C-alpha cells in the first residue's frame, strides 16, 4: 500500500487568494519563555491551502461544510494528469480525457502542481481551472467530487459561474491539491475537512491510497 499526501502545508509562505485575510500563526504559550507547554494560535480564511468548498460558498441556503456527506469525501477516485500545454479545463478538453460517467470522484493534475513542487510562494493568476462548460460537462456525467491543483476550481477573475454550476448540483469541490507526485490512475481518496458549524468551507487533509 502506498499513501500519497496531496495536501499543502499551511504556513505563512503559502499563497492565499488575493483579498483573503493573511494567515496568522503564532506561539500563544511557549516553553522557551517559561510556559508549561507550547500552544499556538491560528487565524485565516477557511479557504486556505487544501480546502473544501461547501455549496453555501456560492449558493445562499446551500448546505454548509459540516453537513457534506462523508461517503462523497471518501472512496474510489480517478486522477487525470493533463499536459502542460492545457490552459483551461473546458468541455472540449474533457471530451479527450478518460473521464467517464462511472467515475464519481475526479482530481485534475495540471501544470499548476509544478508551482507546489518548486515551492512558489507568490499567488499566480494564470492557473489552469475549469470553465463553465467544463463544469456542466462534469455535472452531466454525474461526477460527485471534483478536485483541482490550485486555489480555485474556477478561472481567476471569473469565479462565479464554474462554482455555481458545480455547487448547485451538489458537487463537492476540493481546491489546493498537490498532485505533482501522483501518476494518473485509480486511487482511494480520503479528504476530511474540519467540521466547522455553518461554514462555507474548511481546510482539509487529503490523501490518496494505492493498493
């Protein structure tokens, strides 16, 4: 059995979405300064690093993150590795992939993952994302979970349509995956967001298991 940790390490060096609150991570209590133990404090957006979007993120009245079904967040998945020349995940691009209606969880590896592999700390606006027609293509084929390897499933500057198509259909969106060390193929996915009450999303630890 091989386990792949496809989560990003949360640190002050990790890129954040422009306009989101910056990560604050500090020692609240320190043994080096006379404390009985070490205690850290964290403040950030819930959409930091590897995270899950709940429908409520773009759909008022949609379900919140603590109500997302665990049976969707865990189970068999397929990893697609797209060529570096692909600039957007459109319906046309998806037609040329091996994704089928039997695949309920699909993760997309793109040139984005090279950014994580080399430790890029600056936010990039030209990341590869899923277009509106690509999202519709996935919904029509019954995909229940979609994962991408940058901080948004939707293109920069055009975030509403892709998110709305997927989240209105009840598709779980996982963003900020690092698929740089994962080959295309079938795996078992375990992606568990923090159980934050009434929230639009949450950071998650995501792993793939290959047996």
